C-alpha cells in the first residue's frame, strides 16, 4: 500500500473543507456582463439570465464556468448567461438581500437545505418537475433514492435538479492500525467494522502508544457535524429525524445508548470529547499523525491533505451494530427563482439540462465539483484520469448513503444545539438529559 498520496486534481483541491467545516471563498464577479443585480431581462431575440453559484469545487473558478457557458452557447447562442460567485461567509446574506429587493438570480447552484427546505418551502422557486422525466428519475434512483427524495418539497414539487453528490465517511491511519494489531478489527475489503470491534480497535491503538489520541469527538462548533452525527446514528442503528423529516429523534433509545457508549470510551481515554475543535482541527490532527482516525473524511479532504500525510489514510464506513451503514451525504444541484418571466425560466431550464444531462458536458460538470454524478449512467467520470483508482474507491461509498434528513426544519438551530449537547456530555452531563434538551431545542426550531 502506498505510503503517501499523490497531489490530485485542482478541481478537488479547490473544494477543500467546504463540506467539513472549512470555508472556501471567492471574489464575487460576473461574466458576460457587468450587471451585478440578480434580475436580468429578456431583450429582443436574446434572453439574458443570471447564475449565482456557491463555491462547489471549480464551480467557483470563473475560467471553468465561462468555459461551460461557451459550450452551452454553441448550442444555445441566444441565451446569455451572467455569473456571480458566492462564498459561504456572506452568500446567504446576499441571497436574502436579493429576495427582499426582488433581485434574485434566475439560477442558483447549491443543495436541498437551501433550495428545497428554505427557498422552495417559502414559495420562491420554480417547480422543476418537468425536468424530472421518467428516465431521469430511474437513472438517479439507481444511484440513490435519497437524492430523488431530497430534491422534492413537502408539497410534492421538485425545487432542485441535482448534478452531483458524495457520501461522507471516516478514515483510519492504516500504518498505525497495522502496527497496533488493530487491522484484525476491520473488514478491509468492504471497509466496514462493528461497534464492538471499533471499541477493540481503539483500545489496541491506545495500548500501542503510537499516537497521542486514538479518536476525537470534536464539538467546538458546527463544522463537520455530519461526521459526529453519522458516528452516533450508526453505532446502534439510530435515526436523526423521523421519516417525515418533521421531528428530531436524537434522544431515541438507540442514540442515547450510542452517546453513552462514547461517553464511556472517553472515561477509558479512548475518545477525546474536544470542545475547542471543529472538523478542520481534527482533520489536521489526523494529517499530522497525532490522531489515529478522522470522523470527517471524503474524497475532497483526502485531496486537501495529500501533500501533508506520511501515512496511508484508509477510508472507512462508520462502525455499526447491525452491518447496515447509513452515511451522511451531500447533494448539489440547481434551482430556479421564480422571477415571473417565462422566457427566462425556460432559458434557465435549458442551461440546467445542458450542464447536468448532456452526455458530454454532464460528466465534465461533475468532475469540476470533485464529487460524483447523481446519474448512474455517467459511471465513473474519473476513469482515465490520474485519480481514477482513488476516486473509484470513494464512489463505492455512495450506495451506503442514508436518509438525507438535512431538509428538516430548524436545521441551522439544531446544528448549534448538537455541538452544545456533545460538549455537555463530554463535560460529564447526564446523557439522557442532554439528548432530551437537544431534541426539545431542535424541535422547537423545526416547529417555527
């Protein structure tokens, strides 16, 4: 097994920690026009539309996006696409201002948390059900039913048309596990392990004295909280919300058992509940070889830290008691704000179909994100590249993506309540009381 990873493609590097607590920023700019307003008009025979894109891989790079637009204009010369690049520090504020001033863009590129459960639920988005043909539903469903469900609002309308996805996993330091005799506790072929063997592996690593910290439950903020959520939910087959995504259920018997399990591991110095760390800090500890594992890993992070590690980060599923892994995932796609101009709406849909569905452009659009296609028919879009083998490994995690519960109401508030709860448990609070407080806070936010 290789001892170090090669430097990987710039598109994946650009994504960095956007999904795991880091911030990726870009300078807002426009292409094709100097207009900065999201509202553009249909003039003469040409239709002018605006795309706003969050920094998803190389979709924050103007040269990349303008290249895609040029390809689009080869087929649709009468549609002019202006672009503005958002960041995750003030992008939401910019969209909120645009909504208030009625200057929203025609197209916006992000995920269901914003497109469906926020702006779609508020009646601001166009129903994209006509893009969801039988073929599209069948093709995407083969990859993940969760993607199809996440793009649909509670009213049955589709407010997002997806392009790419990923399943967040965890990773271990392979050489540390090997020297500690802990590889016996994992299934290397399926990259799975049981809850019982997870605890045994932690003990073996601790006894080896090869690293300062076997594992870190980071709880200094919301960054990378998908890792700690997946860890807790998988240990004893718990669920984070109900099936209808109307209530949070983190205080279920299974989840309380999992939280107590982690608290007990802390008592044995096998897990560190660290109130000063977010995922980016834990990832750096892992890359430095200080921690034996990371709970916030994916293809993007492997690329980010490739030049720093002097060991083999071995991607793993989260440990489970029943063998059924349910990973948290990310879904990114396009929504259309309803600006009342049918010509612009139609033009926006044509652009979305081109970048998502075109047999040539679609795979290129996905590769620019550093993630994976939602369309199963696209296969391995990284085949033939220097990253083919590495990315194929991460693509094998996609079928394990569980329920996409991120569309539940009160999402922002519950994220804060989650890391507060972990801090309380790490500080010795009663696990059941802490979990109940979390659920009360989160459900109160969801009910608003």
